[in-house]
C-alpha cells in the first residue's frame, strides 16, 4: 500500500492535466498513488486522464456522470484513498519535485501534526512565474481567527493531510468557492490534529484569465455562503470576525479586478471593504492603502500598463501574505 494518495479533481483542464500529473510522477518521494476524479468534463480531460492511467499503474481514474463541483470531486477521491495521507493537487497547478518528500519528512519529525501546508508561487497560463507569491506570516501556533481572516493554507494544491482525519471532516459539497478555506478551518476546529506550515515554495498556483473578474460577484455571493456555513459551528468566531473576514475578501476581489484591467470595479470593492470593517486598514495599512491608490491611479491609464504597474507594487507588498493578491 502506498503512503500518500494524490487527489486531483478534474474539470475541463485538458491543457494542463499532463503537466500537473508529470509534476507528481517526478517527485523525489515515489511512494504514492494518484486518484483523478473527472467531474463530467466536456473537453478531452477524461480521455487524457485515461491515457495517463494506461501509462502508469499508480494512477486511478474515477468519473462523475453528473457535474457535482470540486468539493464533491475531492470527497470522491478521499473516499477511495487507502493510504495514510492525502495530498490535493488541482489539475491546473503544479508541484516542485521535493514537495511530497518535504511534507513527509516534516510529519515524521513532528508526529502530533496531521495537516501540513506550504508556500506557493504564482504562474501564468503558460506556466511561467509572474513574481507573486503566497507566503503566510504564520506557520505554527495558528488560531481560528487567523485561518478565517488570512487562510494561511492559501489554495487547494498546498496541503498534505492525515487521511483518517480528512475522511471524517470532508469538504462541504454545498460550497463551490472558498470551499477549501472552510474545510481547513473546520479541520482545525473539529479534529485533534495540529495544523502547521512549511516555509518553502513547493506549490505552483496557476492564474487563469477566465477565472477572475468575470466571476467576482459570483465569488462574493459564494463567500457569504461560506461565512454562513461557518456560523453554524463557530457562531462566536463569525460574530467577532465575520465582517473583517468579508473586508479581506472584498479587498482580494478588488486586487483581482485591478489585475484583470478593471480598476473601476477594484475601486468599488476596496471602498466596500473599508466600509465593511475599518479594522482592515489598521491591521494592514500598507496593503490596503496600495490597493485603494492603485485602483484610483489606474483609472485613466491604458490597460497595457496594468500588469506592469500592479506587479511592481504587488512585489513590494506580497512577500508575507497568505492571499498573494
């Protein structure tokens, strides 16, 4: 039996799947199985997954006959995992070759830890680095407040988790955006396992042009559902920090809108963030102010300057954050 089940939810990622799987197959730690769950893709994703399965017998391909969402796909993978640990990799993301070995060594050295995460570098659609990173300010001694507000895990391709624990927790299949953040928080609150991070860039998180500003209002509505779900089991946490969590999310949407060449929408979101909870300006004055200034300053400029200017400012303010945007 393998040590780690690498769970890859798959939906219409035909351009990226081979590279994602290759980043697993070339790991320095080789004692794994790969479980790909196709969530009713409409492109060639399932066919490519089956080709990969025929090339390596450590790969299993499962498929949903109805589209259920990424949470359900991950849960299907979790239910089929027969290993001690589960690692998650989205089909458009990548891992550094030392990813699994680093996590396993950390867990062996820290037996009370049942959930590890790492840092991420951002890549573009072609897989090239864009100079932005997800590097949390905390890797241990976490609190529920910090996980809610800053999501140190960062993204769904970062963690390695004790299988026994994640099988009990699972993902909330009613949530379709920020579902991973809710799951990590629930894991922290409802399991007996310690959650700790590894201060190394081991995950490559892909930014895709069709995944940001065109869906910002969908993301906003979905995040309200996330806070509502958390309120069911942590009402005091949401009462105290719910408005601040929403302010941080609004700022995130502002920066994503600016990055996509829509500073007017960015200005609207950062203004809402400030009105939603002024504490965001007190806790992170530089990052919040930069977002507001850039949204205003970019309004009269041609779109070709957005990436250049925004990336320049972002590099100065994202080295120690969990969101990277």
